[in-house]
């Protein structure tokens, strides 16, 4: 748990510094990968990052789709659909978003 705390401190630093949000997105993707193999709580941490990125820019297609995928992994279909619809509003021709909606 101490490592997760350090990761969250790093993420807070990224958001509160002049680092680009792409850096935070990449950190979230790495955290999410750890969810499947080590610690289910990591998905919640990644989800928080994606939501924060989306709230900062509601035209962030990657964040909207990542939120949808994370909620789907958690079995929260209502929110998975909600954010997939947001992704499709931003990029209606996206194969990934249309595929996610189909799933």
C-alpha cells in the first residue's frame, strides 16, 4: 500500500505542476495494467486520473474512452455506457468507441 501512496503523490505532483496531462494519462495506463495482475484497487486510482483529465477537458476523447473501459472492467455498465457516449460525441467515427459501445 505504501507504493500506491507514493504513486498517488506523484500523480498529484503531475497535476499540480507544469507537466503535461499526457504524462498523467500515461501514468494512469501503467497503473491500470497493474490492476489486472497485482492489485484490483489500482483500477480505481487509474479511474480517478481519467476522470480528472476528462473534467479538465471534456473534449478529451482518450480520457472519456478510458473511463468507459475502466467502468466496464468494474462491471458498472451505466457509467461505462455514459462515458462511451461522451467519447462518441467527441469522435463518432472512432472504431474503438463504437466497438466498446457494442460490447
